[in-house]
C-alpha cells in the first residue's frame, strides 16, 4: 500500500507548496518533485520482473510497465524471464579407461506464475539460489560421470539420446526447487581422446577399403563369368554355323557331282572330284590375284604341279602334310 502513497505525494507536494507560498517557491518545489519522481519511478521492461524489498524485507513484485517505489526505503532486484542457454562440457573416463568429452546445451528460464508469495517461482529464483549455473554444472557433472563410467568408448556414441533424457529428468527436478524451469537439454558433442578417434577412423577407413575391394572383386567375377558365358554361347553358335556351313558345302558338292554325272555318264567319281578341286584352286588363285600386295607361298611343289594326280593316293585325297 505504501507504493500508492508516492504518486499521490508527487502530485500533492507542488499544490500544497503553491497554496502556502504561491508562486514564490513553486520552482524549487517542482525541482524537488522531479528529483523525487526520478528516485521513485521504476520502469520494468518486457520479459523482466523486479522484486521490491522494504527496509530489507521482501514486499512485492513489479510487472512490466511503469511502477513506483518509496525512495530510500525500498530497493529492487531484477529477474529476467526469457530463455537462456548454458553450455556445459564434462570430461570423464569410460569403463575401458578411455577419456570421453560430452558437451551439452542447457536451455532454462524463470516462469512468471503470478504468485507473489514466497512460494512463487520469481521469489525462489532470486532468494533461494545465488548462482544457478554453478548448481546446474554440479548436477550435470555428477549425473554424467555416473553414466559415462558405465559405458565403453564404442557404446557412448549410441547413448546420446539416453544421456540427454537421464540428465533432463534429474536437472528438471533440481531446478524446480529453485524456481527455474528446464526447457530442454541438447547433447551437442561427444568426443574421445584424439588418439582413440584417429584409431577408430582408421578402422572405419580399413573396413571401407575392404568393402570396396570385395565389391570390386565381385564385380570382376561377375564380368568374367558373363564374358565366359558369352564366349561359350558364341563358340556354340560358331560351331553350329560351321557345321551348317560344312553341311551346305557337302550338299553343294553332292549336287555338283550329280549334275556333272548327268551331263556325262562316262565320268567316274575320281574325275569329277578332280574337276571340282581344280575349279576351287583356280577360283582361289583368282581371289588372291585380285589384291595388289597378295602373296602366295607354296608349301610343297607337288601341290601346284601340272598334274593333281599325286594328291590322290591309294584311292583317297591326302593332306599337304602327308606329301611333305
């Protein structure tokens, strides 16, 4: 109630002075009034509140806007309500004696619950604890070290979410007793010793090289198998083609022999065959002669003698190797 006395006095003081002294002391009264106004007015900005202490005892809370206090009798303390970020880094040893570094971001704030009593959040946040960050750092250190020592260095990377949730539960409960509200905890970084990180990177790199080599070998194997299958099919087709070609050649020779016999029945099989061979030889020589740089090499002089009778031995056609 004393807070409402101040603005009334600031208004009445110049009026009373004017009534008693008229214009003679009006200027000094206005100057004194301005000084009292400057000492008594407190402007509270958005997302901020102020607590008022009357002669050292908590009295009330000032909300955003213009407020008045009694000069020299009342004093104020500020408390911000916006969210604040607090980075924390903890270093400890895992179960397999590897030093781990875990970095966290703690986002917290004071919530105005419109409770001006000593049970309200604003009162607790100002008068229950002097340094909330030190309290948070100690709580996180205690919780994290107890968790890190239960993991090995490989498990700790997969436990980010579990670590964040465990610390959030513990810290939320702790902060609430001091009037603070925990918004969230983010595990921003998990690191190990440099040597261990380098070793792990080499292991991963080796595994990747191994996987790449295996894939490359498998690809090469598949290519070779496909190539062999294609070559097999090609040879099969080639053999079929050659067989068909030889069949057609044989059929052609038979038809040619039959036609020659029909033309002259006095010719026997040997003479007909000799005629066909001579025709084939002449055709081959003609094809060779059609090219300017073609060369003909005789393996045996009897192969190109005037008479082809030597090619017929004991009633059958012999190869050039037999003649040599």
